C-alpha cells in the first residue's frame, strides 16, 4: 500500500469581498498517495486551482494543515516555502511560462542549476536526456516562439522535473493545447507516473481525467466524491471513459 506524500486536515481558504468573506475551500480533509496520479475535477469556480495552490504552498490557506515530509506548509515562512517548492515540488501550468530569449535546452537547464546542487555538465546531460524523452531534442536549440504549443508544454514538463521533484503539480496542463498535443502531453505524464512520479493535477478535460489512478470531485470547496481506477491502459480506454462518465454524471458534472 502506498504511503501518503501529502496530507491536508480541515483545510479552509477564504477571501474578503464587499465587507464579507467568500469561502473557497471548506474544511477539506485529503490524502495524496505516493506514486498516485490524482486528478481533481469540478465545475468552474468549484475551487480546483485554489486547492492546488494551497496544497503546493503557492498560496496560504486561511486555516487547517497541509503536511509534507513532517512539516506544515500553512505555518512555514515564505523563504521556507520557496525552498520547498523549488526542491521538492514541480509545477506545470496551462501557460508554459518559458523564458522567451532562452532556448528550450536553456529553459530546462537553468532551474536545474539552481535547484539540484549538481555540476553543470551533469545538469545539462540530464536536461538533454529529458528533452529526448519528451521527443523534442531535435528543437532543443530553438526559442519558444519557434516551436509549437505542444513542444513548449513538453519543454515545460522537462523543466518541472529536472530537479526530480517528489510531487508534480499540474494546473490544467492541456487547457491551451489542441487534441493531438493534448494526447502527447498526457502520454508523457502517464509514462512519468508509471515510472514512479507522484502527480496531482486539476483539470476540466475528460481526456486528462482518464489518465488518473484516483479521481476527486470538488463542489463549492468540498470534496464530495472519489473514484479509484486501475492503471491507464489505452486498449481499455472506451470502457474506462464509460465508467468515468457515469461517475461524473453521478456528481452532476
């Protein structure tokens, strides 16, 4: 049985608005298992991205606990959080946020130099290996503006794992991609998970949800449903889609 890599207890997030409080996350208890591919779904405004930001330390929860490696992110100072995010967590977003005047290879190696504590040649070698794994080694000397959106996102994935994070967070990573590029990116994330990478992803895309080993459904800041799935198998995708669709319908998605 997998152990917990991250745990939330009684997690709440509120914002001040027009003299009152808007409750975005409400008393969430949640465990993220090591080596799982956990996907959070829910309607727009349900709190998916807010949950991801609170769990990753990118945003402070109003109250509750987020425990990682024996430490509570809610109580950590910003300097401690920045170190945690840069060493133990990886991030992929809908927008790739690549540095426009650096090549794809440079975009991957720079965070590797900063976060790994390894020599330049070792970091560059790992970066080149990752770009080859992502299928974009042939354009490694290109600038982001010279490659497709799918190639940019694959570069962003390589950048997010150059420092071998314990947990990879993905916020709508296929949201800006066409169908072909979406499949390629999801195939890469699935392969990473098969090789032991723990992933927590929020999405509204059914195609992305099918890759999960565990699905959570968020409504009005509460986790109201959970579904466990066997490892993704392309040959069984149709039956998996039927099963997931039925579950999502029961959640009134």
